[in-house]
C-alpha cells in the first residue's frame, strides 16, 4: 500500500461515494475502484459494503480508516517537523580541530554561528594532524579544520586561509637582524620543536641538512606552551604567524620568515562528500569563510581542492 491509496480510501469514506472521490482526487472512477481493490487484496479483507448505489464501511474498513488517518497525520507531522527544522534548524555539529585552531579560530566562529543558528549545539573534537581529517572521514565529526594537503578522496576540502610558518624568538634576539632565517642560522641555539603534526614534518624536511648539529632541547605539543617558553628565553621555536600575531604586535615576541623560500601553510575545512549538508552545515561553512576573510583582510579562498 502507498500513501496515495490511503488518501483515496479516506476521500471515499469522507464523501461516501466512489464517483465524488474520483473528482476530488482527479482520477477516473475505475482508477479509484482499482486502488480500493489493491488495498483489499493486500489486507485480505473487504473494506466497503456495496448497497446498491450506496456504500458503507465494513467493520474491518472502520478499523483500517482509523489507522489510515493516523498514517497520513504522521506524514503531515513529519513534513511540518522538517519544514520547521529548515526555518529554525536544531541538532548538533561536531568540529575536529587542533589546539591552536580551538584557541584562535573557533571561539569567534562559534560566536558568529550561534547568532545565526541558536538552536544548534556545537561540539569540539580536539585532536592533531591526520586524526582531524580521519575523524571526519570516519564520520566521528561533521567538519575538520586542518592543515593541507588532505588527499582522502572521501572528503571535500575548502581552502579557508593561508599564513606563514615563522621562526619565533624573544625580542632583540640575534636572529631578528636577519631578513630570513636559513637552517644553518639555527646552529648554536636551543630549539623548541613542535612535537608532531604537519608543521613538524615540514620542519624536519627543511632542517634535514643540519639535523645532526641541531640542539633540540624540547618537543612541545601546545601553541601556548611554545610561546611562553620562547618568551621565557628557553629557546627559539616555530609558529604560524596568525597564532602569535598578538604577541609580535605587542613586542613580546619576534617572528622571522623562513628562507630561502617562505614556509606557507594552507588551512582547509573538510567534510565528507557523501554527506548531505543541512542548512546549518552550509551556514557553518559560510561563517568560517567570512571569519577567514575578516581576519586575513583578504578574500577567503572558496575554491575546493
């Protein structure tokens, strides 16, 4: 049985006539009669008594009419609930991100998003490196904010913003006299390395030629820890320029470009290609892009990769 058959059946009950129901359902009377016969065959019962030119519900027909009304009412409730959800979306979004993104990006993004979608709960899955996009690919998170590239073919990637990895030093450090820092310039200094992640992998490649002679005194896994330790004079380190902008502008830290070529990093928003995006999910993507444009002062890169 289908919902159209139920609608036809209830129209016959309401109008007490096959011919009148045919008119309101925009069908021929034989088509209406065929729908009722299909219902009766499926239910293995008789729904109407034919009394000359009149019809009446059988006892079984009366019982079935009650259930048919409930089914169509549930369909209406479902449509209304979905329509209401589009007008005032509810539910939750889970965002996977690393510690720095949680501190420097998500608070403002979440604030702007909640103004538009107050009934959506936002949850943060704090993780690192490849685990960010893996959480999205494994459907443990709806979105991930992670350093590119991401090559998993299950994922769509929207490039959000680009910034630069720089050498981080206390103000007045000897390296601040250089226009850019090359690997050999780090020899003789205590190095505080990020413990893991894409940036660490890229730094390992950049430092490969001088690695045996480097003095790596600590490996740190938190952005705030890196900044505090550098400010305390415990060594020099590496950080994305956006993550230390406040400290460099206030003169608490210095950030020097890496040479011979700048070490740029791109951050992307990732989500599953096969996942239907709700109005709230589309809204989150737009808020992230708007925030990136505002903070960078440049148009956000909306192109997908």
